[in-house]
C-alpha cells in the first residue's frame, strides 16, 4: 500500500515541480540587454559556429534554435501576434521572400551592403529591403560513380542527359510541393527552356524518376548510399557527400542552372532589435561568412571579400541563369506552377 | 461545509490577493515583493486594472455559506464558481497584449484600450479554486451522489481537456474555412476538400495513383490488423505457454517502441534497400535482382508493424492475464474441445483488448510521421502531406487543416466502429471471488499459429537492431565499415574543467532537456489518463460520450497540426506559455493521455464493479476505493501508460518541431537535423543512447509499480499468491 501512496505523492510532486520549474524558467528566460533570439535555417554545425563566434565577439548571448527554412517560416507566421525571435538567419530564399511579402519581417539597410555580391543586393531590393542574401548555392545533379561504372552509363553532363533511356528509374529528385530545392528545379527548367518546352522536359524526366522524395537534400544521400544512380539537388549538398568520401560526382549542367539565395531577415516586432541589427551587420562581414566552410557547408558566401571554400563548386565552371526571384518567388506564380506540375507531370503514368 | 471546500475557498483568495496575478515578463527580474501581495490581482485591480475587481464578487459569494450556516451552500458555491470562471475567461480573452482583442470593442471604446500580460500563478490558482468550488457546489446539490471527489475529478479533467485540447485544436481547424489572408471562405474549404489528389481512385482502373485519403486508410487498416494479430500472438505466448525464452520475447517486442523515429526506417533501408545488406546477399547467392520495393507501401507497412506491435502487446497482455480461467474451465467441464473453448470463450472475452489494440494501431498508423517520411517513396499519406502543407513550398495552412479534418474523421470512424462492435456486453472476469482455477493451455493450432507469427517476427526485429547497433559504431553505414567511436564522442563528450565536469558533446543539451520533459510528463499522463478511464467506466454522467471523444481528439490530430495549434493558442495572453518547457510537458501529456485512457478502460472493464461496491459498502469513500482497490488491480495499465508516455515524450517528432527553443531543444529534433545533414552515424549513435535510457526507465517503472497479482494459479502448478493479496 505504501507503494500507491508513493505513486500518488510522486505524481503530485511531479505536477507541482513541472509547473514551478517551467514557469519560473519561462520567467527567467530573460531577454534583457545583451540577448538575441535567433532562428537558424542551415545545418546545425554552421548555426553553432555562428552563435559562438558572435557571442565571443560581442558578449551578446544568443539563443539559437535550428529548423528548416519552411519550419521557421511557419513558426514566425504563427507567432506573428507576439514574436519570439529577433533574427532569422539562413535557409533558402523563398520562405524569406514569402515572409517579406506578408510583412512578417522589416526593412533594414545595413552599412555592409556595399561589400556584397550583386545577387545578394538584388535579393534585398526585390524584397523591398526586407531580406538580404548571405550565401548562394547552384542547383545541379550528381551521380554515383560505382553504379554508373557497373551499368556502363556514360558521364551525364547536361540536363538533357538525364532523359536518356539508361537512366530509366535511376533519377531521384524531391517533390516541388514539399521541397524548395525541387521548386527551384521547376522554376529553373521553365526559365531555361520556356514554360511549354520545360514541362515537356519534366514529363520526360518523370519516366526516369524512381522517387519524388520529401526533402530536397534526400537525393544526395540516396546517391551516396547507392539507392539511386543520379540525383538532383543543390550542388553544395552533394559536395558534402563527396567530402564524406562517398563515390559521388557533382555535375554542373551544361545548359546552365538556377540557384538559391540563402537569406537573412529581421523579425517584425523583435524584442532585441538593436542586437539583431548588430548580428545582421556582423553576419555580412567576410570574417563571419568564413565560418561556413569550417562547418562543412560549401555554399558561396555573399561578401565579395570572403574566400570561397576550395571544395565549393567553382562558380566559373557553372553557367548561372539570370534567375527571376521576384516572379518565381511570388506566391501566386508558385501556386500556379505547382498545380500545373501536379496535374500534368506528377500524375502521369510511368 | 467540509474542510476541503473551505480550503479551496481560502486558496481562491490566496491566488487573488497574495500571489502574482500576471506571469513575469521575460526581461523582468522579479523580487520577493513581486511574488507576494504587490503583484497580486487585488493590488493590480486597485492600481488601475479595473477589470480585475469584479472577481471580488464571486470570491465574496463563496464566503456567504461559510458565514451563514442557514444559506444553501450548494447554490452559492455553484454560483460563485461559475461567475468567477466566467469573469476570468471574459477579461482574459477580451483584453490582450496590445489592447482590445475584438474589433467591436475597439470600435465601441476606442483603440487600443487597456492591455495586460499573460496569466501567472495567482490567476492559475484562483481559476483552479473556482473550478473546484463549483464542483463541490454541484456535489452538494446531489450530483454524482454527492461525491466531491468524483465531481471534482470530472471537472478538472474536462477543464484540462478544454484548455489543452479543444481550445488549440479549434483555433487551427478554423483556418480550414479561411483563405490565406484569414478571411472566412467556405468555398475554399469545399474546393480543397474535394481535391482529386485526396479522393482520386485512379489506382483501381489504371497504374495511376490513388488519392492520399485512400492510401492512408488502406495502410491504417493493414497496420491495425497486423499489429493486433502480432500483439495477440506475443501476449498469448507470454501468458499461456511454457515457451522457454518468454522473457527474451517480451524484451524484443518492447524494443521497437523505444526506438526513436527514422531509425527503423534507416535500418530497413540499410537491410532491404537496393544497396542493402540483405539485398546484396540475395543477389549474390540467389540471383534475386536488386530493386527498390522497400520504398512505398511495403516499407511503411513493415516499419509501422515493427513500431506499433508493442503497443498492441502492452494493451493485450493485461487483458489476456485478466481473463478468468473459471469460465474456460466451465466450458471444458461441459465437454467443449480446447479449440471450441478458445474460440467461443477466451477470444470473445478478449474483445475489449482486441478492439482497443486495433483502434490504437489504426490511429498510430494514421498519425505516424517519421516512417512515411523516410520510406513512403511515392506512396503518399496524410501525415506527411499535412506536414509539408505547412512547411513545404506550398505554405498553405488551410490545406493542412482540411487534410487534418479528414484524418480526424477517419479516427472518429474507427472509434465509433469500436464502440459498435463491443456493444453493451459484459467482459468482467476479475472478481472478488477467490481462486479461479488454472488457465488452460492454448489449443495446439493456436499455439502453433502464435509461434509461427511471433518467432520469425522476433528474429526480424533482432536483425533490424543488429543493423542499428552496428550503425552506431562504424564510420558510415553502408559505405565504410571502419569501426569507430567518433559518433559517440561528438555527441557525448565530457571534459574535465577546473570547476568540474563540462559536458561539451553536441547532444548533451537536448539530451538533458528531453529526459527532464519525459520524466515530468510520464507520471502526469498516467495519472490523468487513468483517472479519466476510471470516470468513464465507473461513473455515469451525462455527456460521457463526448467527454470520451474529447480525450481522443488530440491523439487523432497529426503532430504538426498540434504543434502549430499550440503556438497559435498559447503564444498570446491569457495563457502565454510558448518558449517554456511547460508547454512541451502539456503537449505530451495531452497527446499521450489517450493510451492511458484506453489501456485503463480495457483493464477496468474486466474488473468486477462489486469489488468497488464492497469497498464503498464498508464505508470507504470513492477516493479511498480508487486508491486501495482499483489502482492495485490497474498495475498493468499503469505500467503501460507510464512506459508509453515516457517513451513517446522522448521519441515524438512532428508535434515538438515548433515548440522547441534554444533552452528546451528535444533529442528528436536534433536527430532530424542530423538525418537531414546525412550524418546517419551520429543520428543512430544518439538513438542507441536514448534506447538505453528508455530501457532503464522501463525497468525502473516496472520495479516501482510492481506486478499485479491476481488469484490465478499458473499452469505449471507453482505455488501462487492467493486472491486476498491482490486487494491489500
């Protein structure tokens, strides 16, 4: 019988403790001077490196939470009535643009703006000064060299090569409904080939696609494991696999390719706006942008004087198209293209 | 008036006049004075927060029956409680952080109006006291035979469900009827609801895909049948046979439940994927061509069967144990063959267990997120579709809400069917009568069938876990099998600093937070769940069905939707708890409570009510009866719900993605990040550490709660405890 008493007592104790410890924790979660709440949209390692470097430099304590870009957007939107975060750093540009369009983020002109590459400044202009480019990564594809060799597949060099019969059921790409990466592919193909030809291409590609994955980087991992021969993803994601010694080769398509702009935005109603702006300016410096490569992220930094990591795909080897982020980032155009893709491509028989 | 009632009236005053009414601003550093009196609702009220002063009226009303014994206490208490709660709710929802919250008030009284922060300890205590006073008043007026414990329990559970389930869920489901800018647009709902991608039936006539709703339903039914059958096989072997490795079988069947998400999926890919270990063997030895069959329905089905069979097992083992051999012996005495006995007596007596196991399997499959994410390939299910409707390139919350409504409808359908099937039959087998005989050995064919399903399955589980363990200790599973500890060192490094140990590994932070949240939510979940089960089976009150339905609601709604709805509901006053660990605990308690309720109901429906009645007749109050008679008999259900809620708090993904903060980061979000980055080794290593913690926790729970000892002799003829021991 003692047991039951203990149980009941323990339950009550736990209940009280929960309430007390967490409510006081919530209260103690002070955001006074010297604090910054950051939502981080890149890989954990990079987020951590940025956090510690900024703390060391300024003494401002950073509370960092890592989430994918889409998750950060959903959270910022849900919290709009009483914002929790001050700055949203990293993650692909589309959700940043969407947040800018909906007024979830605020305008800011950083003194460091002049040091940035043109594409980063263009992002800032197109979003009405609400988000700025901090890195970019080109879209591309890769293939598993072991599998290609054993199946006698010649090295693919162009988008068109992926349509060859030897790639039947051997290409993997994400579903554009769920992944920004795959949406970038959709928009890229439409911009390179025109909308009608582009959809013809995607329909032909559909026959070779073995799986539309949910997450954009999943094809890179599947290639590394040998689950698929070819995969379409951002080139820096494939490079990460190569650095990890996977038998994978990265290809910059010969027709040219689109790219993403990883972005940074200040949250509207931020409680530590001054610190957020400090971080904003600091994150645009070459010193801060160097941290990416150390954390095994091989995107191309936006500050002109940041050294480009040697593992990064050489921008000189990549034919970048003039990607129209304003048009293809707008929610109306995105909805239209996605539903067209759903109706005309996704439901085709193989 | 009882002393308990008096105590609650005093507490309502304490909450209003002494404790801080508002939660502290996050930038504030409260002094002791802020905690007492000066931050109280009374002082705030006198200093300008006029809307708090009317609360004094119900506080005073509760005192009237105290002062005048001639007053009818029930009526006054009910009025006081109702008015108090109404006033608190009214002021809380009309006066927000930035002034009036309703347009009409802004128009009437001008902008922005008064503002206030979220509620604090004082407000919480006063509200709780009003609630209890109300319930005591109802009891005094004769509700539930005047039993204050019963009325208070019902009141508290209902209030909690309203606050932590209905309130957030309605907030988000309302968005199903709104367009993207938040305006009311029912036509959008119809368009989204009738979408071909949801209800299409193309797969029947051609090789096109079927709608996501049919996919989900089909998968759910398969998983529910499979887990119930496997769970029953395990339960029969564990209780009714003399199989030598019973213990081992039990551990094995529990393993999948304590495995973090993604891990089973990853292991299956590493085994059966095109480059998987088993596929390689099959190709080299038997010439079976490598294929991608694992991606799609087969893969998700296998993973979900692995993951959810233990739940069926946990529910069924209590039920199988509880079946009284008396009835079986009676059947045999009447010359029924053992197969006939099993088919017509034993199996029907298991109905509540089977139905509950089936329901849980179905609902779990519908809500599962991790496995379809990794394995579903082109086979789409609702849970992942909802997740990506919120966070994917579509960013369409309304669509997510519509899909959630469909998911909810399926769950409710299953719930209704279960009720219809169980009917009004009686399943009581645990009675106060003494020795009830020896359980029959299983009929031969049933035993064989059990062995043939359970043992291969157990071996399969072993293979999956072997892969997981190997994966944690090699550099890169599937590519590079160099043994290494680097994953563990990255995650769990501990350094010795001058001032003591420094946990520098990257996983420690989330590890401690997870263990803390899980350890706090488990006992709360079990307590609330079992209390609810007790109320549902042992008490009769109007609205019982909708009450039962309410307990199931949060379980049926996909995690992503719950996560977003918690932010929408709890990020602004009156209840402002986002960013704290408290919200995580509450989220887990109310997501996992249904398992406590279900297993509690399944077990309670076997226990004869005459046991309670005997206790009541002997003068015990219902609280004492519950504590001394019902609880000891509920041990299997207690273990099941404690284990389940602890484990789920450590392994849930989709619900917590939006609730974690820098301070309260959860293990699973860390693992998701690692999987996203392709660092499978680290993810698996962290998972094995979590599995170890959960195993320890389960053993500890078993030890603390103990086993139920019924008046059953085991077939082996070993001396058995007598019935009296079961009812101390």
